[in-house]
C-alpha cells in the first residue's frame, strides 16, 4: 500500500514502475481514503498497545492511500527487498524507502512481511472479484 506521502508527493507512478521493473505484476490497485475502523485498525492490529500505534492510524488516515495486490514468484520477499527497511535513513541505497521516505512513519509504502499477512491484508482492501488474474 502506498501511504499518503506517496500520493501527495506524486510518486505513485514511479513506485509502480519500480515494482513492475523488478519483475512483479500489479493485479489490483485503487486510490482510496482508508476507513479507520474497517481497514486501518485491522491492518495494524498486531501493533495495538505499542507506543507508535496511534501515530500509525493517524498517518494512514491523513490522506488518500493506494492499496494494491502485487504478485509474482516470491513476491513478499522480493517486495521487502525492493522497499527497504522501515527507517529510510537505514534503508539500502536504491530502495523505495531510501529514495522517497521521509521518516520511519512517512516511509512511502507498506508491504506485508509474510505470505499469510499478505493474504490477510488483501482481504482488508479487496474483494476477490477486484483481483485480476493474468
């Protein structure tokens, strides 16, 4: 999911270009205002009780986001490499977060950390018929 700063800084196309150039494909994508209760709280439920939880919720609901389904061989692992670590200042050169991230919270993109979480997150934002198989 591209976070609000990716939308406001107009880097949606560049991030998608990088994902596709990395050999992955986009099978679903939309521009939305994420619903705090039905989407954002579910997305970040594993962080409930942590000091930064509310900051995450506030940030993702501060503007439009672009949830997407990215597919391909080892898609989760490859996406994690492509986006870089959470803190843009510590992310490897050439990663999305290093190149476009502003801070640990405003790091342009969220990606699932496991295939199981990817499936869970996809169900939060997409109905099955919205995902195009090709």
